[in-house]
């Protein structure tokens, strides 16, 4: 699981130019801190699920079990982080309204599908049959394609806006460490 530190990371690429860098001073954390590793974790799960889909109707039961073990924790932790840290900062931008509602809705839908996939992968991992390879392939592809689009949108539109539009004087940012 990603580690949450309440200080600016030493490898932060933008700290010298970041308009919200003062929010990073202890005990506050910048809303962008930690988002890249959450996105990378979700995209890593997408790659694993794509490899499962590509093998069908054959399966690697070990991969199914590992995917089942990690999918929900990775997705839930990333969504919880985004909703308590990134989204409140994004919400202060005038253009966030519809996008934020959609992103939150996608989190709910993705977690529901991740639960369903976890049950199926667990059953297959423990020796169950792939009863309907087409249906499973469709479910897997729906999940990872939607997830990749979602992450791409956040990377291209949400993170840059949060980094560039807020100022600690006019838009105090929440401290994620206090709400966890
Ligand atoms: Fe998200």
C-alpha cells in the first residue's frame, strides 16, 4: 500500500514552482502528493487483468488468485485517497462540477465491478471452471478499459488543474492525514 507522509516528498518534481507548495509544509500534505503511485497501482492491476483476458479460455490460476487478492484493496485505497485529498482541491476549480460527479460515479461503478471480478477470479483461482469465457473477457475488458480512461482523465485534467489553480491563501487545502 502507498505510504502517506504528511510532508512534501523529496522527489517532488514541481515543489519549487508549485503554487500550493506551502501546503506541503508539516503537518500538511499537498493534494497531488501520492496520486502518481495510486494511478500506477491501478494501471498495474489493469495490465494483470488484461493478461488474464488475453489468455482466455485458458487461465493461470496463480495469476487469478493474486489478482483477486490485490484488486479491491488497490482500487478502494486509491479511490479513498482521491476523494479525500485530490477531489476537494479539484472541487474549488470552476470547471470541476460535472467532471467530479462523473469521476465519483465511476469510482462506485468500478468498485462494484471489482467486487464481482474478485469473486470470479477467486473461484477460478481455486480450481473453478471458466463457465463463460466470452462473458468473463467482456467483464475484464470493461473494467480495465474504463479504469484506464478514468486514470488518463485525472492525469490530464484533474492533477494539472489542482497543481496550477489553487493557492493556500485563497483555497486552504484539507490535510489528508487528518481525515484518515
Ligand atoms: Fe479516480
